C-alpha cells in the first residue's frame, strides 16, 4: 500500500498559514492536487487558492464547488481553519463564544457537509479535522477554545460513524503547542516572549514545541490509504503532552 497521493484531490481549509500550509504542501509534494480554502488564500503553485470564510455557509458552498471543479472532484478534506480564544469562563461574552464556535466547530461541519457528495463519489475518501490537546487536557485560560476543540473531537467521532457505510474515514489530529505564525503572534503579545516560549516548550515532555511539518505528516497519514483501517480516532502530535508527565529539564 502506498503513502503517495497521485490522482487524489484535497481541500485544506486554513491552508495559507501554519499547520494548514504545511499540510497542503506535504500533500502536494506527494502528488495530490490541492485547493486551499482560506480568508486570504495567497498561496503559490502548485497549490490553488480559493477565498472562503468558513463561518459563512454561502461562501463555503461556493468555494467547495469551485475547488471540486478545479480539482476534478474531492477525495480528501482537511478541516484545519481555526481561531484562538483566551481566558477563563468570564473572559468572553456571548458574541465572542458564537464567533469562535462558528469558525472552529460549525466551519468544519459546513465544509464537510458541502464536500459530502464528492467524498461519497470517491474511492479513497478521508476527512481529517485539526483538533487540539485542549480537547483532552484542562489548559489554563482556554475555556472557550477548549470547548470548541472538545466539540471537534466529539463531532469527528459522530461523523465517522454516520459515514462508515459511505466509505469515508473521518479522524482528527490533536497537536500540542505547535510553532506556527499563530503561536508567534501569541508570543509577541506576551510581556516576556522568550520566557513564555520556554514555558510552552517545558509543558511538553519532549521539551520543545511541535513543528507544523510534524502535524502535517500526521494529517497526511490519516488522509492516506496507509491508514485504511482507521476511522473515528484522534492522533496526538504533542511531544508526549497527553500521555506523559512533563519532566524537569
Ligand atoms: P495559523 O493562524 O497559522 O493559520 C490559520 C489559518 O486559518 C490562517 O491562514 C487563517 O487565515 C485561516 N483562517 C482563520 N479563520 C478562518 C476562516 N474563518 N475561514 C477560513 N480560513 C480561516 O494557525 P495554526 O497554528 O496553523 O492553526 C491551525 C489549526 O491548528 C487551528 O484549527 C488550531 O486550532 C489548530 N491547533 C494549533 C495549535 C498550535 O499550537 N499552533 C495547537 C493545536 C491545534
């Protein structure tokens, strides 16, 4: 069984930056035709950019149709677009809750819903959702973000069972803190960015941040025929954060 993507057609949301860009590039390097759906889809060939706000259903329906026409169908959906939210339960009002859940949870449901007819027609259909360690572990000051990723995990399992007989495998990855532009922005806003980076690294037993490429390779595995018996599961890419205790270094 091959781990290449020759002849396969993939849609990656949030594919213009960080984990999404690394994933789109990995799939393309292995032979897939890839459309990136993003708010600012400024990507270089061979990737094709399609502007899409995943919180807008009309845009999602149009962008998925455009991607399917451009690629000649869709075999793989990587639901990766997501936004952050910080603070305890008092930190975000209802408007902010709706905004984050609309992107992080409904965004993945909308894109999957729009892509379903194409996935049903594929003989190698896979959906991979970017979840987070925050779905499993109580991280400080991340109530809203964690709620959104908990929903992504549960939604992944529920969708996987619904679409078993359609031949569509649906899984998610749970990254720990990954070195992406998002985390860069977070560190830039800290009082002491170097100390904050060291604290985030120390939280992961391997003592370092995960790279976007490492998450991309895990997503590629779940999207490829190599994982043909795997559906309804979550793969941690977290430097050991979920299973191990951080150790003093
Ligand atoms: P990033 O900010 O570098 O990239 C996110 C991309 O999503 C950007 O290109 C952005 O334009 C796009 N995007 C944002 N809102 C969108 C919308 N409404 N519609 C379409 N596109 C939109 O972030 P990243 O760190 O690569 O994170 C990607 C995913 O990984 C997110 O779902 C995030 O929750 C998850 N994640 C990240 C980390 C981490 O430490 N970086 C850890 C766990 C999970």
